[in-house]
């Protein structure tokens, strides 16, 4: 990844911690409090166990049998029960908090993604990598951050308590045991950071792996993959990405294993030496048997707690660094500038003017539009014509403000699009894009998403389908308009009915459904049809075009088609070439000029003549 790696400045970590705690408190206040209290309680238990062990063993040595001693035994047994129960109960609460946090985090993440105004961000690999990490870490990150932070705090309490108990036996030994644990802590912190970096570094490989996986296992690619025998090729590419990700993970794990085993050995040597010192001292009568018993419990406890703290700290660092991508996506600056106070997008009265528009998809991309001047008059049909790649669809994307012109301006009744609220602007537009979407939803929903308030308005949906010539066909499906369009998922009642009710519409039928979706958005000011007839048969094309003409009457429309016959009745035909308007006029005028349009039209018309005519 080209972007800077995640940072570890203390202020940033503190900020992430605050954000994670706030998220958990928001998502599950009661359960977070239970988790915090439970964690603290579980931290105190090993200390209590060590102290009670000393009391019980010393009592035994003294031959005590009174209520005090019996109480200590009972308390020790109780602590034992709590130590046994604690992990399972805490794990249950923790998982519950994590689920609640993951849900809220996902909601916030995709709300943030929804605020992206244009589409360029979805073509930026760095953003997509960050989004993938954010989605992954948003699911488990905040919960882990909280959990690990609590864990570190609890382990620190345990260590503090046990070291204090050890201190009463031998201050030197207590200090030695504590010091032997500190390198483990430092090493785990570094390892945690390295793990986070590894995840960061391998995210492009993971995304590519997902792409190959999709190619191998989705219906869209299945035909070509089989015909071209691409299975082995794609599988190898997928595994190559997996191997490279695994190699990075393996290197990190190996480093962790070496560091951890070295440090664990050192800690064990220190504990052994301490044991020698204390047993030697006790032979000299310096310590009671209870001291020795507590010492053993405390040394074990300190080492376990330190190892636990170290592991938790490593997890916390890793989770915090991944949480960084989550917060980065949430804090991303706007991709396209939108003023704090936007101007209302009025109904289109005069038209849209593209004034000296220059556009390229990025600084390293070639210019697509080069000083384009064009007026799209209100209430008229304007057709865009031109060779592949001349910028027709690009112009449409600029009209919807999916991108801003690199230079120049687009004016909606004289108002720069950049001054309008993008949502309001888009509410005034209806469109069938060249790469329209096939939703894996029911037939009714496939049309209804064109105008969400009408999602359940069956009469309107039926009418829109009828205008696109699809009503009879959709009504006759196994579950009518509730039939799933697509066979990737079973219908919700598939198991009960034993019927796989999803259907796969043909290409042309899908295109008509996209047209119906656009028809549902009637009463819009601007209708854009980018290649609306590409997949239609001749009869369907004629029918849809007749309807489109009727639909377009009085509306402002922009129509793109390579079938010049389909757009010959447009009020204005604009031929684009070299990023600018090359010719403009109605069909008759352009034929009379004898330029590019006339040439293309003659070429297409000749294809319909009988041979030799
Ligand atoms: N998202 C994008 N990122 C980078 N370049 C792009 C992008 N979309 C289109 N282009 C490039 O911009 C140029 C114009 O593409 P555009 O889709 O606007 O052409 P078009 O006139 O609609 O072509 P066609 O007739 O083939 O549909 C092409 O060179 C294309 O490669």
C-alpha cells in the first residue's frame, strides 16, 4: 500500500481508546458496565487467592482450627469457584458487547460511505483497502480495543497486588520477578504493532484474492471461465495472493514465537532463581511455610498475569491500529466539495450549460473532455453521438455530479452544480446507465428501488413495468412480482415450498427492468438514457423507443445510442469528437452537412439494405 502506515502516537491511541469506549457505551451501556466490573473483580481474585493461601497454610502450620481459619478456607474455596466461573461468564458478556459494538460500528461505517458524494473514491485502491480493513476492524476492532484495554488494566491490578504480596516475603525477589516480566510486555507491544502492519500490508493481496474468488464462484463469470478454461489460471492467481499474505503472516508469527519463547525462558530462569533464594532464606528461618506457599502462588500469578497483560496489550495495539482505518474512513474529508449552505435545485426552466468543461479522471489520465461548450435546452431531447470512448458516458456522469469538471463549469439554470445539494440535484434526474445494476431482489423491488417511497406501491410499479413492456411477463412469474430476479439466493420461503423460485431474466428483459426503474421516477426534470436499447430485440426496440418518445415529451432528456436510427428524432443531435462538440443539429441538417454523423448514418443504413441494393 502506498499510503503511510498506521501511526502509534500516544495522543492518537488515547483518542482511539476514548472513541472505542464511547462506541461501546453507546452500543451496550449496561453490558459494558458489567464487563468492566467483572474484569476488575477477576483481576482481584488471584491476589485474594494468594493472600488466603498464606493464611490457610500458616494456620495449618500453627494448628489453628478456629472460625477465622475456617472462614479463610471457605473464602479460598469461594475465590476458587469465582476463578473457575469468571472466564466463562466474562467471555459471554464480552461476546455480547462485541456483537453490539460491531453492529453499531458497521452502521456508522456505511453511513460514512453513503456520504461519499461522487464515485471516484470507489475507484481508488487505497480507499478500498482502507475500507476493507475498516469493515473488518469495525466488526471486531472496537470490541477488541475495549476488551484488551480492560484486560491490560485488570492484569496491571493483578500484578500490582501480587507484587505487593511478594514484597512482604522478599522485596528483592518481588522486584526481580516484576522486572523479568517487563521485557515480555515491551516485546508484545512491538509484536502487536507488527501484526497490525502485516494486516495493513496484506490487505491489497486479500482484496485481489477476493476478486479471483468471485471470478471462480459467481454466475457472472462462470460462462467465460468455463469456455476459456480459466479455472486453473484464476485459482493459481488466487492462491498466489493467499500465499503472499500467508508468507507475511508466517514471518510475523515466527518472529513472535522466537521473541516470546526467549523471553518466557528468561522469566522462568528468574522465577527459578527467586525460588532458590526464598527457599534458602526459609531454611535459615526467615519465612514461614505460608510465606513460601504464597510466594509460589504469587510468582505463578505474576507471570501468568504479566503474560496475559502482554498478550492483551499486543491485541489492544493491533486492534487500535486497525481501528485507525475505521476512524480514518469515518473522518475522511468530503470527496467533492459541498458548501455548508447549498442552493435549492430548482425545476429546470431554461437548461443545462456546460461551459468550457475540461475533464480527466485523474492527473495521470488523458483528457476526456477538452473545453466542451454545450447547452442542453430544457424541454427538448438532446442525443449524444460519437465513437467509442469519445466521452458520452463521462458527460452523463458529470451531469449527475459523480465527478466535478477538472476545469470549467456545469450550470443548472445558471447555477453551478457545485453549489447545489447533490441529493437534491439527483432527485431531479432519472437515468438508465450503460452499466445498470441487476439487483438480487424481487421483481417489484428491482423496479421499486428507482423511487424508494414507491417500493410498496404496487400499482405504480405495475404501471412502470407496463410502460417498459414488462408487466405481463413479471406478473406471470412463479411468485409474480415477488419472484426473485437472480438465482444466487433462495427465495425466503424456498425451504417451505421446496421451490427454487429465483428466475434469471434475459439480458434484454433486465434492460427493460432498468428502464421500468427509470420510468418509476417520472416527473423528473432530466431523463438520461445511456444506450437504453443495446440489449433489446428489434420489436422491443421499436416499442420502447415509441414509449420513450412519449415519455420524453416536454421533458429534458439526454439520449445516448450507437443506433442512430433510434435517436434520429431527437431535437438536437450532438456529435462528440476529441473531447468537444464536433457537429450539432437535427437529423436532416446533419445529413445535409455530410460530416461525421452523415457518414456513420450511411454506414449503419447500408447494413439494413439487401445485398447489392
Ligand atoms: N472511471 C474511469 N476511470 C478512468 N478512465 C475512464 C473511466 N471511465 C471512462 N474512462 C475513460 O474515459 C474515456 C471516455 O469514456 P466514456 O465511457 O465516457 O466513453 P463513451 O463515449 O461513453 O464510450 P462508449 O461509446 O464506448 O460507451 C475512455 O477513454 C475511457 O477509457
